[in-house]
């Protein structure tokens, strides 16, 4: 990324060092426009740390470029309090970094799907998750979805030393032509051309690619699948909890009587208390029942089994101790 971006401006590769980033911005001052790239949660950590130091955000113009994992619209809203724009890109280490990217139109459609369940179901089916939505150049990448809804990629240009043909990275999602998406939106009462104008989008009729994430990052209890994307949406629907949460992961809690219930583990930058545990438990349960149809149906039949077990740890403690030198957070723990 650093080499690629150096063709377009001044680049400083700080790594995930919040102190260096803020020092760099103070050193160069507010006269520049700053593009900060990183994993979505890292931009949140950066912003929270800067706020705690009283960083003068109002004097700076900052844009965010994220990737490596999905991002909820709640997190985008959180970042847009100080970032002018936040765009995400899609790539894979074993393919290439620039396969697809968010456009103003893609973001407008995704935010519409967040606010209207009927539009989300029309485009993506009955899955409760809101996928990342990108557009891509079909002359460079041929993308298919197999019977398991896993995306299969073929890089269709000859300039690579190691080409990939029908390569499966086990990301779950789908693809659709531009006109097909426009048709589905029209069936939901949405005019694509009007949406383009309101989003300030250009006229490229590029196909769409949507991605839920890796298939193996799921826990299942009583037939209800719970995904990291679900927990992120629940978390950012609770601003007070989002503010103090550094990271989270999912697991299953197996009890002595062999019963199993969902376990959500949160890394927080405040002292864990029983009151805070209760707040997380009630908030996550309420939001999951509202968000996840599978969970809602299971809750009607097995409420005593679906109450999540919540664990809270201070930053860098417990299962998060190994995250100190990692830039990508762990989202799944083995059952215990």
C-alpha cells in the first residue's frame, strides 16, 4: 500500500502506532489532507486515543481507507464524526490487494439496506447480516459464486507472474450485474439513477460484489448462526458501549451438564464490573433478537439457552493478550 500510494502523495508508513500517527499529523500540521489507511477497528482506536488527548480534529481534513475485514455502517458513522470520508477496499493476500472497492453508489445502497429490511432481502436474500458491498472491473477480475455461496476468482489479465484461475479464498458472498441490481432496486421502489445522483456517483456501470466474510467465523446455538458482523452491528447500535470497547470475539461456552450457550468476549478500556456485564448482556441479547432472524426464532423456543455469557477484560488481558503486536484482531475463540 505504501509503494502504491507514494505515486499520489507524501507517504509515511508508521505501522499501527497511534503515537507516531498523531505526532506525524502534528508535525506536518493541518495544511495537508490526510488519508489514513488501516483495519476498521484500528481507525476507531486511533480516533478514540486522539479524542482522549484533545487532538484538534476540527483543524484537520482526514479521509479513511480501510480493508482486511468487514465494517458495519455503525462503525462508519462513528468514524465520520471526524473523518470526512471512509471507504473500504477488498483484496486477498494470496490474490492481490485491489480487487474491488466501495464507491459512493455502493455505500448508498448498503446504507439503504441497513435502514430498509425489504431492500436488503430483495438484494441479498433472507440472511440477517449486512454484507460489504463493492464494485469491480470485470475486465480485470472474473468472479463467480459456487453452490456454497463462496466466491471464486479468476484474474483475467496476463501481467501477473503467478496468475490465479478459479481461486477460492472461502469468502461468502455473491455477484450481480449493474442492470440486475438496478432491476431489484426498482422492484423495491428505488430508482437507481436518482440514487446515483443523491450519492454523487459517477456513470460507470460496474458490476457489484458483496461479501459476508469467511465461512468459518461462525458460532451456532440451537440452529441460530451468530456472526462477528452481527455483534459489530449490535455494538455500534449502543454508542456508550462502542465508546469503551476496544475489541471483541465470539466463542461457545460448554457447561458441565454438556449444555452450550453463546459467549461474547469484550476488551474494554474501563474497569469491568457486574453492572457493566449486565449492561452488555442485556444490550447484546436485545439487539440480536431484533437483528438476527435465526436467533429470534431460537429465542422463542429456548430462551434459557440463548442468553449469552459475557466476559469482559481490560485492554491486553485474557484472550486479547496476544493481540498487542497484531494489526488484525481475533474474532473467534475455541469453545471451552
